[in-house]
C-alpha cells in the first residue's frame, strides 16, 4: 500500500534504478520507482528521495520502503520513506560516505596548534576549601552537616583539613542531602547556528528539524549574502536563511543554489527543545543527526545558570578593578552599572566568556526568572566544533567539558595578582599556588561538573504582544471604554486583517504539535514537564 497525492493505492513500490548520477555529493537523488500490482508494473515514477534516509541502495527489482509520493509531471515527484529518525541514523549510505572520503570533505578535524582549545585543558577537583565555603553558604556547622550526611563530625573535619581526600561518592552524598545545592547551577544551550552546504532551507525544515513547514513564513532577505529566509511563526527565534530559486528567463529552468544556515536564538533553543521532546530526541541525538547532513557549527552558546546567587556581579567587577583575576584572553570589557546590572566580557570572537546579572536583565525587560547570574561560553566556528567533537566522539559529558573550559580560561582570586606573577613562565600555576582563590568562583568551577545539562521546552506564545498591550495599550483602551467607544474597538478587532507574520504567529501559538513526528507519540503537551535532563534519553523530569 502506498499513498500517491493523498490517494491510497494498493501498489508495491519497486526500485528500478537511479536516473541521475554525479560525483558531487548530493543529499537528494533521483530514482525510478515502479508500481507493482498483481505481479505487473502498472506505472513508473521518477522521484526525488533523500539519499541519507534511503541509505544503502536496494537491488533493482527489489521492494523499496516508500510510504508516499507527491507532485506532478510538471513540478516533479518527491518520495517519503517509512524509516524513522533512529533507523535513518543507523543506515546512512555507504556510497555517500565513500564519496565524502573521495572529496576529502569528511568529518572536520581541528588542527592542533599553540592557541587551540585542545591544548592543556585543566580540571578542578572539589577540595577542602570548597567544602568549608559550602558549609558557610548553607549556614551549617560541622555537627549539623555530619548529621545530615549520617557521618561523624571527625570525618567532616578530616575533609576540611585535607587529611582525607574528598571522593566523588562523598560529593554525591552531599548533593543528595542538600537538594537546594544540587539544583543551584544548571547548564543549557542559549544559541545554536549550523550551516548545511548541501541543503536548502526547506530541506532543513523537513529533514533535519522535521518541523511543519506551514508554520514557517517565507520572505526575502539580504542578510549574510542570502536571499531567502524561513522564519518559524514569522519571528526570528527559529529561522533559516538560504538562496531563493531563480528562473532562467531564456530556458525557464529553475536554478536552485544549495547552502543554508540555521539559527536558534536563546528563545529559539527553548522552542526547538519542544520539537526534540515531540520526536523523543535530545540535543546529542540532534547534533549526531545534523552531522549526517554535513551540518557544521558556526556558533554555540553554553549558558551556566547560577540560580542560587553564588556569584555576585558587584564582586566580580570589583575583582576586575583590583586586578584580582587571570584570563587566557588579553582583552576584557565591563558594561552596565549597579542598578541595571553588570556585564563583563573576556576575549573576542571566536571565543568569549561572559558573565552578567540575568535577573536584573530580565527585570528591565519586564520578565521574571529564577536565574540570578549567568556565565556564558560563546564559541564560534572551530571552537564550537571542538566542543561538539569532544561531546560526540569521546563520551565526555557536556557539563564536564564546559566547566573544564571555564576553569582553564578564567580564574578569580581574593588577593591581588602581582605583575611579576603575570610575567612568570607558568603564570597560572604560580597564581594558584600563591594567591587565595575567590571562594564563590572556585566553588562554581569545582561543583559545576556535578550539575545537570537541562532542556526546558516551551511553546510558541504571544507573550511579547500581550506584555506590550498590558503596559502600553490597556490604559488607552480604558479611556475609550469609559467614553463610549468600546464597540468601535471590538468591531475593529473583529474585522482587522492580520499580516502574514501575525497569521503564522497565531498558527504556531495555537498548535500543540509542531513537528512531523508528534502524531506518532503519546505525550501530554497540555501539562508538559518543566525541565528535562539531557543525559536522560527517555526524557524523564530533571
């Protein structure tokens, strides 16, 4: 059984060979398919199919797992395969892999050099001073801590004097006994950009994101040398830029240039995490899938959310002013003020470490958040690809990679760092051996690797419009209502024609399911779990 232009047919699709060949690596190939009925081929179609989804080409005359064919002789036919995402990832085409090797465009290998991130990555262990500081912020004595952990006070004392090394087992026990500490720091993605050299924007939507294309608004653009933009709900949260097809005036043939960039902003990552949930995927799955399509990271922002207020931005700015810090980058900048919140940047593209007062930033925009301070790693091009390589290829946890990078590249101290120390051949070792660290920064970097990498899926909403109406429009509406003009307002609302952007926003806001896969899943989107632990493949609550 197969569906052809929405009409079910009792045909068995048979592979009759390829009709388009090229040494260029193409992710869309043209094949001939025969429709078999009662042991006879009654119709044939030349259809375009995803080579990655197809995987190994079947033998001529064998059945092919095509579920649906749409199109016409004029515009061409396209085929959809029955394979799931999981099957697709396990059956990537061997022939395409050989072509990749032939053209030397395989997995990107980062060249190791003097200033590359792969050099001398350091790891910080939770130590006696960190434990003392934890007791201080918990306002707990050695006795009360010992009772909570069901150990002796003498054991706690041996940990704090350094007589006994603090083990991972003890640290896990500490976090289990104090859930407020375990939930004080979270890691999540805050920006993702990927380029796909062999795809168009519509192919990215359909094959990589697997979102419903009708939720995207197509419009022209001139940004980043592209000519077309596809924006989810008409807004720049999830959007893809590529080249609009151009018709040759002489031949009337349509020329389609390949190459596109996907952008997921801070809000876009949260929206896309809903799509991941619908498809029973996590970020690790998505990036592995994107690489099958030769997706290359151009930017990756990793946010460390301090929900406890462990870091005080006033203290960090004061440390900068008093030269109580060390950074691998020679440049830094301070923005903001005490009232509106501080932001400090270390380094420049392709790698920036940024710390800012997230709570004040959101309050200034009229929003609330449980995040007090945020530290971001903004990674571009090779730096972003390095992190992804480490995560995908070496079984490293993203949280561990994140805090190793933070510890390696930035360090705050309680005492001033002398000029001679900064001139030392082993600057960092000299500073750590002789200058007391800032307790809060040391605890953040040591404790961070035990924290969770979370997904926080959110639905598309009109919160921005609602907020503007409540703050700026409602007072004027109240005046109109009290002066007898309310019916005119209601009539205008009922008769107004929405723009294309607004129509897409309405559609995306009112749809619970935004992906192609959601209809196959049994997920209650009316009451979604607030957060999901990235490491839990089943998507259980974090």
